C-alpha cells in the first residue's frame, strides 16, 4: 500500500522538476529589428571626442627617458675617464701591464665627442615635441610618429658613434681584474 505522504512527495518533486525544465524555455519570441529602423547615433559626437593613443604616448615617454639617461651618462664621462686614468696610473706604478685597458680607455675617450655631437639634435626634437602637446598627449598622430622615430634615430646614432667602445672598455677592465685579483680581506 502506498502512503499518501510518499505520493505527495513524488508529486511535489515532479512539479518542481517540470517547473525548472519549463523555466529554461523563453516565454516570448525574439525578433530582429527591421531594416527601416534607423540606428541611433552615438550620444557624443565623434569630432568632439579625442582619439586615444596610449602606446604612442608611452613610447614618447620612454624615448625621452632614454634620452635623459644618455644625457646624464654623457655628462659624467669626463669624471669617469679621469677616475679610470687615476686607477691605471696607480696600477702602472705597481708594475702591472695596463696597456689593454689604456687602449680601450683612449678609444672610449676618442668616441665621446662624436657621441655628444650625435646626441645634440635630440634636445631640439624634445623641445619642439611635434605632434604632442606639453603633457605628452598626441595631438597629430602622423607628426607624433615621426617625432618618436626621429628621437629613436638620435639615440641609435649616439650608440653607433660610440662604436662599441663602452663594451670594449668594460671587457678590458674585467680581464684586468681577473689577471690582478684583489688580495687581502675586507674587515667589517
């Protein structure tokens, strides 16, 4: 014999499953708008909104930062050369062979005037900032692209003017240090 509570429980479960199943189906149909319905224009006119060029603006800031870093390095070269020359003089007084480092330092010092001359046009490019406003935002995309490319070319020309002398100097110093390791201990 079937109990009424079991029958009632089964009926409620069937009703709940049926309600959930029917809830998955839409109650009304969907239709596309007709061809004669005009599209609504945007609320803000296109001419009034400023186009956004975040990548170009970011490149401009990066190139300016690279130019400034290069400017700082070039301004410190005289002190750097003097400091290395002092160390070479001390090493030669000890009887060590410093000819490789001296030759690399001389090549480095000889390349500095050409690098500084190649670096100078970048200042005018940054000062005029054609295609950008004072805040570094793009005002004319074509001119801005030309400006970024021009500054990148100045940086490339400056590196080319150095002609690998920086790397050669560091390599000569590294080899010199390997040949003449420091002796003695450092006391804290």
